[in-house]
C-alpha cells in the first residue's frame, strides 16, 4: 500500500476521535458528521495548531452547519445545467466534468457539500462514458475541467484511461484538473502519477490553498513535481470567515504561492451553499482584500476576485472602484487613492485634430 493510501485509510471520520487530542466535546458534532461526511487524514490533522484555528475550521464539523437557514443546497444551479449526469455545460466552449465523488478531505465549506462523499453523487463507468461521449459530440467544447469530488483520488489506471479518452477527441484543446490533493494529501502526487499526467499536455492543474499554513515542505514538493513535469499550477482560494478574511493573511498566502511557483488564479466569494453560511464574508470585505493586494505587492500575486452568480450565471469579476468615471476623460484612482485622468482616444478623434497631430508628428520625424 502506498503512503497516501495508508494516510487516507487512517483518516478521522468521527468527531469523537478528536477528543483525546484537542479536549473538545464531540457530542453535538456527531450529528453534523452524519449529515455531511467528515474525513481528516493524519497529514492535514497535523497542520492544526489548536482547536478552532483556520486549518481546523476547514476540516472539522461545526454545529453552525446545521443552523443555516439562509443558503440553498445547489445555488449555482449545477443540476439544471447538466445535459448528462455529472457534467455541467454552462459556458459556450468549456465544461466541468465530475469524475470522482470522493475527496481526500471533506472541506466544511464545499460548494458541492450537497453531494460529495456521500451516496448522493453517483459516478460510475456509465456516467463517465456518457460524459466523454457528450464532449465528443459537441465540438464547440475546447476546454474540459476534470473535477469532482477530487479526480486525483482515482486510481492511476482509471485517471489514465479518462485522460486518454479526452485527449483522443480532436476538438478538445486543453484539459484542466481541479484538485485539492496537493494541499490536503500531497503524498498522492507520486512520480508514477506525474508520469501519467505529463502524457496529456496541454494539461493544467488548478489547486486550492486557503491559508499560508497549508504551504508545507510536503505540499511544496508535490507542486514542484507537477510543475517540473510542465504542468502549470494555478490556485483558487475561497474567501472564508475565520480562515483567510484578514487582508494580511491573504497577502501572505498569495506571496507564498508564488514562492512555490503556483500562480493565484481566483479568489472566490463564498458560494451560498447550505451548511456554510457561517463561512461567508461580506462582498465589501472581499473588495478590501483585493485593494490590499493590488499595487501593494507583485501583480502576479493578485488573482481575479469573482462571485459565482447564484442561479448559474457563471463567474463575475468584482473590482475595487479604480475606474471612477468614463467619458472624454477617464478618471482613475490608483492603489494609494490618488486620482489620475486619461484622455479617451475615441473622444478626441475629430478629423481636424487628427490632421494636426499627424502634421506635428511629421514635423518631428523630419527634424
Ligand atoms: C468555473 C467553471 C468553469 C471554468 O471557468 P473559467 O473562468 O474558465 O476558469 C467552467 N464551467 C463551470 C460550470 C464552472 O463552474
Ligand atoms: S476537495 Fe474540493 S470538492 Fe472536495 S470537499 Fe474540498 S472543496 Fe469540496
């Protein structure tokens, strides 16, 4: 048995097993874990410094999950945008293809909390074959996002087979894998897995770090293995109350991602998912996070901040008010709050002005 399989097998799946180590009363949490599965493997458990810290909040059930009266189960309307089971076709040229119902950890804030890890998500050879044939018969699909659950929990051979089938479709240009494995079970990124993945270029991976403490020697090594195989790594972070809602924490996370060569891609406003209301911040706080990044640190450390629109409208970018007004003059505010104006080109293009400008340029050119 490989290390990662052993770690998975040794996962804690009941809150009671945390009592000895952290001295908590597990009783109220057992009910939560019955409704929404718990799985914390020894590696991720080892990142917890104390009960209630940002790592704990992501991994350990909380009573709040049962008291959410605000959020619906499927806010992104994924089920209604699935032409075949486990495939979401929301955008014109790309699809989300769910190939595994299991995860290395059940994140308490998960967007697919309604179905991951339970028997509510039916994925088998039949649904996967249906997904592949849907993609094959829709040549407009040039980008396939392989997700779940976590696709990297599939056995090597199975994943190899799915990727081979997708790669054999001539209209599929890029394949992306969405996985939290480099963060929560980095031991899964074995040399054998990487040898499989690198056969299917152009292949991209987006992973999901939410806190600087998740960047460890092991996760760094896992990312390096993938990147050294020519797989660009992006990161999607969810803005979470009590985890990364302090601008300083988020800035440190983004900077540390660049240190391990992972490019920040998105910061998501937390989806309105039933059982996760206690994780949500205001949108103003999200804007503040972006404001504290842009200009203050490397541009490469600044991802797009998006809200995945409830009802299935897709990801919508949100920016602080850098653009103050538009017209003949564009009024702009920089990261320090200073105002600048830019003369709008189209507004100035009166024929006589253009001629004057050309004559002026001609005189300059002729000395
Ligand atoms: C997020 C998402 C995508 C990919 O969006 P990008 O902005 O291209 O990364 C595609 N389909 C669905 C259903 C999604 O939720
Ligand atoms: S790994 Fe992703 S899909 Fe799985 S529980 Fe965490 S957020 Fe949800």
